[in-house]
C-alpha cells in the first residue's frame, strides 16, 4: 500500500528510509524525473543495469564549475516546479532493481500527474542479489575492498552458513512452541491468566470457561478496559482442524526456510540498511583515490565530500521551499 503525507519540513527526510521510498502535473517523461543513487551514495544515470552504470559526475560538458550532482539535482527540481510549484516525491522500498524502478515510474507517472503534482522518483539499489553480492565479495567493516574482499569471501560465506546453522535449533523451538500451543491445547495461550484478571475487571462472577462478554467495569477508578477478548475458544471443530492444517503448513515452511533466511537474507538486509545510510552520508574517504584526502582537506571540504546524493537532493529542495513558500511537497512511500 502506498502511504503519503504532506511535508512541511524537509529535515524529517532521514527517517523515511528504512524503510524504503512524488506526485505531479507536468508532462515530463518519468525517466527525466528520476534521481537514481548507486551503492556509493552518488548519482547515476537512471535506467542503467548493474552491469553498465555511469555516474553523473563523470559526464562531460557541464554548464558550470558547480558540483555536477548539485547541478543535476537542481535542474530536475526546477523542471518539476515549472508548472504549479507542487512536487511529489516517490521513494521505493527494498528488494527493487533499477530496471524495475524505472518501469514502475513509467507506469505510475501519469497517474500521479493527474492529481496535480509533478513526480520525482528516488531510485536506489536495494535488490537482494546486489546487496548480498556486496556483503559477500566487498563489504568489510564499512569499507569496500576490491582485492581483499573477494579473497576473504569464502570465510564470509562460512560465517553466514554458521549463523544459519547455529540459530536453527532456536528457530525450531520457537516455531514448534507456537504451533504446539495452537494445536495441542484446547485453550488459547494465557487463558488462565485472563480468567484471573476477569475476576477483578468484569462485572459478575466468572464461572469455569464460560465466555464472558460483559462490559468491563471500573474498580476503584483504577482500571477501565475498553475491550477484553472472549476467554474461551468458540471455534467449531471444522475451524480448529482448518487452523491446525494451516498452522502446520506455516510451521513446515518456517522450519525449512529459516536457515536459508538466516544465512542469506540477514546479510543482504544489513547491506540494504547500510545503503540507505550511505545515500545521506557516504563511506569514509581515506585518500585522493576516493575523492578526498582527510589529511589535507579542510573540515568543510571533507564533510562536503561525504554528503550523499539523497542529502543533496533534500537540501536543495528545502532551499527552494524556503525561497518560495508556495512550494508544496508530498511524500509517497512504497
């Protein structure tokens, strides 16, 4: 489900990302309204695949000596504001590849424009395989290692397998414990405690396992429950059997997939969350090969070199909004 809310202060943008992820009235092609961010937190040309990317800063013939990323972002925001000063920002969630995000933008761009807003889509690399690949082959303690990363990949994979294996017994216990409660016992978990509470909070006497539906009463003006669940199982035999079979299927699926998820998905999820942070604050710069030199640069230059593309985008948008109070921004998360 798509969620949206008006934004009165762009400074709240950081919380929206992990999460995952703009509505408009111009006729710009969706691809021209995409802010695409790569795994390094830098702008890339939208629509390129993982095998063929081009960073915006690498494009020649810029119009000025301005930061090419700032120039690129400002141009797209200005284009979006041409019609009626209403921008909608659409940010996709996790497990999306760049090509899929572009296709999605093309599909919903017209629908968003019909609402009176101009869409700007923020695209970031959150696909499962690209995130796990980075974890396995390159990412080591926050650094992206081209040589030592692949050399240590077998040990990283063994570590992932070890996590899945060692956590499997506890996963097994948790699944079987929940399944056992729903199948082996005729009562819902915690019913005895609920029965005790009912003596104090329900008017009338509570007799054995009868289903009390009385309105909760106030005891010494201390407790007032708006609603209490029924304290017994009223399901029919057919319903109980159906729930049991469903729970058995869920338990079987959980037992067979939990080790796989612990081995692969946990690491991919961690990388995906780190990428949301890198969109705002890039990896640590160590030397000129990384685009900076912390030993020579001033604090201001060093901080600027670490600013991610998402941070630049929202900063420029905030500046536009400060200059023109008529600018309205709508945030869409998917």
